[in-house]
C-alpha cells in the first residue's frame, strides 16, 4: 500500500477543504452576485432551464414519498391528468431527494440548498478519483483544482443552467467509479468496495441510461482481471453491482414499467454513417476540444497517462485510456449518425474529466522536478479561494479563467407576477386554463410549470412542450391545437374541445392564437399583459364550467393521487363521465362503483380516454385514488 495518501499526509486534507471553500464562493455567485448566503434560504425559485419543472415534480414526488413511500404519482393539475413517473420527468430525482430531506412538498429554498451542496461535491469527486487511480494526495488535490475549472466550463454550466443535475451527478459518479475500479484491482479492501458501491448507488439513482453506458468498460475490466483473482474478489465485484442496484429497485421498477410513455427515441432518427464520417478528420477532434484550454487539457492528460504508465500505474492508465477512447468513439458515432449535439457535448466532457487526474499527475511531476510540488499546489488552492471570494464586480479574473459563474434566474419577473395576479383574479378552480405553449426557449420559459402552485388552478399546457408523452396531445402550441392548425378549427369544434376538457379560460401568447380565439363568439378578452417582452391575452369563455361531463357531481378536491366528488348522481343510463384522463391504477370508493373503459374523445383524436364510472344511483361521496399498479 502507498504511503503518500491523506492518512499519511493529513495536511493535504486542509488543501482539499480549501478547494471546497473556493467552490463554495463560485457556487454562491449562482444565487447572488454578492455571494450572500441568504439567497439560498428565500422562497424565490430558480427559473433557468427546466429547474421549475424539476422543482414542481420534486414537490409532487417528495410529498407522495412521505405519504406512501413512492415518488410516482397521478397529477390532475396538468394535461387533464397524467402520471408523473421516473421516465417523465427523470431529471427531477435530485429535486425529490432535496425536498424529501427537507420534509417534502414545495420548498424552493431546500432545492437551492441541495443544488449548492451538490456543486460542492464536484472538486471532491475529482480528488477522490485521483486517489482511486493511485495519485499522491497532493496530485489528487491538483486534480480537484482542475475539477473546479471543468465544473465551471461552458458545457457543465449549460447542464447547471438547464437543470440537468441528474446527468451531472451521474457523470461524477461514473468518474469516481472508474477510478476506484483501478484501486479495487490493485488493493482489494473495504475502502475500495465501499467507494465503488456508493458511487454505483449514486450513479443508478441519478441517471440509469448514462450508467448503462459504462457496461462495456466494466465487462472488459472483469474479463481481464477476474480469471487471475481469488473468489472473494469476484464475489466482492458482484456485491458492488448488487449494492448499486438494490437501493434503487423501488423506483427502477417504475422506470421500466412506464418507459412506453415516452414515444420519442433517438432510434427514430438513426441513420447508418460511413466509416469516414465516424472516424472524422483531425479538425473534428480539435473542434471537440472546444477551446485552447480544452486542447491543453487533452495534451496534458495524454502526457499524464504516459507518466502514469512509466510510474507503474498501468491498470489506471489502461482503464482511463480505454474509457476515454470509448467515450470519444461513441461521440463520433452519435455525431455522424444521430442529431444529438447534447449527447456529443456530454460525452466529450466526460472524456475530458477522465483526463483531469492524469493531467494533474503530469503537473505534479513537473512541480516535483522544480522541487516546489507541495508549495505550488498549496498556492494554487489559495489562489482559487482568493479569486472565488475576493474578486469584486465584473469578476474579470474569473471570466478570464473561463469560469462561468453568472447568476441563475431567480424569482418571478414583474411581468410574470402580473400574469399570476391576473389569472388568480379572472379565473376560478371550476374549469381548466388552456395555456399557449411557445417553443422559443425565451429566458425563464419553463416558469409555467409552477403555475398550479402559484395560482391553484389546473392547466392544459405549460408543463413542458418537449415532454414527449401522449397525455400532452391536448396542448396548444405554436399556433396549433391537438397538432392541427388553429385556423382550421371551426367555432363548433372549438366549443366541443372546450367542453371535453372543461376549458374555461385561454391564455394566448402568440399572435395566431390570440387572433383565432378572439374570433370565437363565446370568448371575451379579460386581460392584456406582457410576458417575456411578448403580448399575452387572457380570454374568458362563456360556457358551462364543470369537470363532470355526464351525470352530476360537485368537484371537491383534485390533488395528486386523489380526486373527491360529492353529491354524485348518474345520468339516465347510469354513467358519470369526468373530464379527466383515465390511467391504469385508478381505484374508486365506494367499491360497488365500477370504473369502465375510458370514454373516447368525441373528435376521435385524444389517444387517452376520460374516466367513466358506472354508478347504480345517487352517492353522497365518491373518491378516486390512484394506486401505482
């Protein structure tokens, strides 16, 4: 066993703590330009990217987890009812974790605090990865410093901006896992087993798709080392796989069960590229590096791999090189055969992260030759902390180093607050609001995912126009309703649509939508506002408002997994039909009431039928409960 680790040189733990202090300064700048910690504890939600969607679903999932131990639930407040599952939206799992730890429910402060704590883990993950491949403690600290630079590079900043914390966490877990596979091969012990098991748990929880991508590397690793190792080593590796999967099986079962809900796939656009396109040209690989800094990291990383090999770390060198080549090969394949620029960017970022520890080792060796390794590493950490906390307005040094720490969008704008106030003033909970979706991704575009929390109303649209599920069929988006141009809809057809979905108000955010709904005889403009610099018009529809389409009932409650009706009476044929999407797992009380096959859309368009109840006579109270089947 080496004697240059943190246990033998504990002063390097102080340097590692200094990296966390530096990262804290950079991370606080995301929430407040003056790095005021109070910004973490206020009730302003993050509106950048899909953070609002993840916060909304995190609130639903955490609340349901505290009630019944599950995060999958049925949400009646969007799309006439839809199942919120690990498939849509998979990116809300970190939010569910943060909010569950805070007691469950809607809590923007807990979400921001969880994001902040997660960002502090970035340099620690690189330090841990450095130790996994056998770097001295000082070199591992340098790897953590490089991790800070990678963590605030434009690709990672984009992940943070878009709210894709699951992908970020899965990438960091994969980095640690691969590095500690090296240690497991060299020094089979409890510490390596625990780190591998912990990173596997975190990786599967964060993003199983990304984690599945590591399977080829793990299989190759096993085929190389298993034949020459003892039974305990093989059983330990099997235990790592089991330990990673077992704590996640409770939600992975739902992930596999509801996979069909996402009807879009990368395979839909798959083409067969030529070998020339896959291999690419030298210029293609220069472009993958993205910047002179990226090229420098790649060169230093390759030099570090050579230094690692010559230092006897041949297992680590081979594993990191193989993983980097696999990541780059997959990148080239995706770039040539699929239009998936985000996947290309992320895989390139992962390959760069794998090279961070070798690059740090190369720097460490250069400093050792100058007999200033410890001093140089300590100065680097101190300089990062000083820049993170001491730099004033404008932050020219931070920007000059390529660190993207501009604040995220926090809290509603004045225009958005006016829209919320107008909706609250001009609408009621007795009908839904049809929200005009836009796909231009204007700043803060996904804030509408918080509308049920902000207004206590139910909506069609506004959740996520890229949800990719059949329940979103009923949306109005880019001048189209149910995927059909609005100008083709007759007044009678619009009336039937509004009756089927119980639409009482329409919020138009595009000229085409405002023009068509303005011509509808039963529509009356009640408010004209601005949102995101664009005109917004609220129309009230003069029509009967009821969630009960056949029979009669009073709509008492519509919360996740529970809908309550009182004074229920069927129609002459013994039926009660609700303006609510039917979903497997709905159970009705009293038990003598039967849920029949869903009532079909009169227009024959919506692939999901509405709830239809066979009721023998008047009932004072009916409760629909969704139980995850």
